[in-house]
């Protein structure tokens, strides 16, 4: 292999790596968007759970009426 062939192979390798990096960057961007969406959904679920639990705790338990014999 001559020097020019080695240089051409190196340049073409760099070009292929650049295309792969761009594809990877797009994938990472999509994943980040999904993670942010899931984070928002979890926050809403936690809030709903805390509200439900606080309503349940604040409400006094009904008194049981026992029958006397």
C-alpha cells in the first residue's frame, strides 16, 4: 500500500466516523427527550400520591358503634 492509499483510507475512516457520531448524537438527543418526559410523568405521579395520602391521613377514622348487651 502506498502512502496516498493509506491517507485516503484514513480520511474515509474519519468521514465514516463523523456520520456515525452524528447518528449517535441524534439518538442521545431522542433518549434525553424521553427521559425528560418520563421525569415529568413521575413528578406528576408522586404529587398525586402525596395528595391522596394526605387526604387519607387527614380524614379522621369513622368511630365504630358497639352494641351493648
